């Protein structure tokens, strides 16, 4: 007799939900990485603008050129602020998704443990049944020899 777990369908559903949550978690990590990369690029841009502004001031420049650099720097710093907000949102979304993933994993692990216990119990009963069968065959052979 083969092992049959009555909650096999529930286990498959739980595994499917866990996989779905894992994929969503992976997507959150990718999004967070992209936002962090944009922030890093923006920081480098701001640094370059500041260095260019300092170089122009040191070498002498027209006020209009310096004003353009200041305006661009302000625009890029506003962009940086926007990216920081996106970073905060991405981190919060990641934490929420991580919680959903952990809950899905825990639910799947509960069913997996039930299956493991049921299989162990089935194996034990199956071994006892087989031993009884072997014992019965042995007794039958002894009875026929007499």
C-alpha cells in the first residue's frame, strides 16, 4: 500500500503561494537595488557638479555660467530627494514583502511537518504490518511441518 497524504493538495497550494511570495520578494530586492543604483549615480552627478563649480570659481567664470551650474545642481539635488523618498518606499515594501514571504513559508512548513509526521507514522505501521505478515508466514510453515 502506497503512502497517501490527505493534505497533499493543501501542501501544493502552500508551496505555490510560497513560491509566488518568493518571486515578489525577489522583485522587491531588484527594485531596491535599482533605486540604490540611481541614488549612487545621482550622488556622483552632484559631486561632479560641485567640483565643476569649484573649478570654475577658481579659474574665473561668468556669473551666468556659475548660475547655470547652481540651478542644475539644485535640480539634481531635488531629484536626489525624490530618489531618497523612493528608496524609503522600496525599503518599506521590501520589509512588508519579507513578512508576507515568512508567513507563507511558515504555513508551508507546518503542512510539510504534518506530512513528515504522517509519513513516519505510516512507515511505522507499514513495518509492523510487514512484520506480522512475516511472522504469520513463519507460523504457517511451522504448522505445516508438523
